[in-house]
């Protein structure tokens, strides 16, 4: 391929994130360039409420996309990936938001979860998810109960409900397209992942009229011209895009992403979850292709646990030195497969006499051990040949080498730092995932005899406190 042609853009992608909005061009070599980033509008936090200005967010997203496309032919295929579970209600005539953008972090749906505990097993069976306030349905249930006018206007389609991508696409098509892709719908607690359609039973449980929900669409092979130039070809959840960019449809490779929180995810070849207690995620569905599913383990709020401590100065040899003190490093509660709100930042013994460096090592161990335990569970279900590592916290050498020591299977660090953006662009351009897979560095184990032994003792401790 001539160099000039390989440098030409083949797609554009837009990432509607929780902390920033990003856009980038994908060139013919599979590389992202012309990256434009803007912070999201400030999130206002009041008790358990996390809200921001939805209109300001949509306008910023449109600006970021326009800046990325400046001087570029404006008919490029577009891929959009979006933070999962954040939503809003807007006026169908003016397009102005009726509610703020309600973040996935918003906890006001806890009362709904408490009220529906007896139905949790049924909800999990239909959705693949656990009943938690993170998702749209518990929060929307409460809003509809508190404001009858909201239900009335949504039923009349005077007001519309949707996630960020639904709202943005509605705006960029002058209201002609009111869609939610199946991977985003799968994170609402209202989608039956077996049929990939809205569930009348789930809507009944949550008291949400099915008729107020957007039309479900495929994730890829779309053909939606936007009024700012590009043609929307792909829309999906950010984590789905990152998984596609890293491993495509391979089921023998797990992806570990460690950032604000963490997740360990692997495609499930037959679409059936085999790892008990883990989230069963609908990753993506094309127009003519069967849906792709994955199992997912989660680590909650690990960045906030590590932030006060000098983790960047920690050396791999310092791990495992506090042989008889074990730790959990998830301040907002232990994530999948445990889902224990009562187990947040936890130490097995007093730590008042430890230095900041020693505490940093304990917290890093907690992250390493949780990831390794999830990978072990996935291995028991079906063998893994490799683990890919990505995310900001994954840049720490302690985490890299500590994981390599505990996993005992090949571990590589992906060098693409915008995996969600990359995946959305590749899907828009109908590319394979070979470009990002080649950008990796093998990680050597820590050669720390203390660490593997402590991992075994940590597992026994954890089993005891979650039993």
C-alpha cells in the first residue's frame, strides 16, 4: 500500500467517556491519529446523586468530533462507544434535557434493589447481571415513582429516554433515529440477553412501561447519515469496543483493564456463562451475525484506594513482604463475583505501624490477587492461552510483574492506550483486530518467592471472610 494511502483516514471514532470525550481518526495502517480530547462537564455529587449537564455534554461531543474531522472529507464511517448505564430524559420537540445526565455512579437506585431482592435470581437469569444501583432500571423506577408526570410524558413521547449515544444520535439526525444498540441496552437491566429484546417481564418488575424505551439496533453494519457529515456505522458500549480492539472474538485470551476501576473479561465461545457468579455480558451483535457474549469479573474503585499512597515507587521485590497481613482494595465494595458492599477497603490486621510504602505494597497485592483469582476461575471454565493487560494502573511495574508471577500463563501489556476508541473506529471501518494485537510487550514474572505463597494464603483468607 502506498504510504500516502495508508496514512489516509478510513474511519473516525468518538468515545463518550465518564471523565473525557475523545475523537480520533483511524488510518489505513490501523493507527489512531489526530486525537482530540476534552473533559466532560463537571459531575455534581450530592449524597448518592451523580449528575451533570447532558446538553453541555452533547455539545462538547459534537465539537470534539468536528475538531477531529477539520479538513477531512466529512463522509467517513463513524463508530461511537459510550460509558455504560448513564442516561437522561429530554424534550422531543426542543431537544433540551428534562433531567440531568444521571451517571452510572449514581446510587439512588439502591431502594429499588432492596425492594426487588426476591426477584434477583430471575433478573440475573434474564440479564446476566446482578441487581445493583449502577444500572438504568433501578434509578428510573425511582424517578417514575416520584414523578407521575414523567411517566405521562414518556408514554406520550413528549419526552424521550435514552443513554448518551441515543441522545447524541437523535440530535445529529434531527430526531429521525431513536435507537439504542444492543450492547448498551444489555446494561439497563431491562434487556433479555437471550432474545436481545426488551423484556416485558423485566419492565413489569421495575414498573417501567416497555413502550417508552428506544428501538434496539445492532452494534455494527449500520447506515445512519448524520447531519454533521459522517455516516454512523457502529455504536456500542465502551468496554465492548475495548474488548474487540484487544482480542476480537477469541475466547482463549482474557483482557485485564485496570484504571479507575478494573475488569477481567473473556469471550465465551458458546454464549453460555460457565464461571459462576460473574457477569454475563452481551458484548456485540452485528446485523447478520450472532451475538457475542463474555464473562466479566470486576474490581471497584481501585484507583481511589491506591491514590493516597506512593504506589509508583513500589518495587516488585517489596510485594509479599508483609506475610501475615492481607488486604482488599475496593472502597465501594467487593465486585464480581462476590458483590459484597460490606467488604470495601479491608485489612486482616492492624496497619497503624506500617509505612506508606508498606501500605502501598499491600494495596497493590490486593489488586494483583483479585485479578489472578478471577483469571483462575476463567481457566477452570475453559483454558486460556494468554492474558492481555491494559489501562493506566497496568503501567505500574509492580502490577505487571506481580500478575505474571501469580498467573503462571503468558501475560502481555498492550501498548494501545485508547482501546475503546480504537475498537469503535475498527468496527466502523469493518477492520479486523490484528493491528492492536501486534502492539504488545511480554511481561516477565517478578521472581519473588514470597508473592506466590502469599497468594495461596490470601485466597484462604478471602474464602473465609466471604463465606
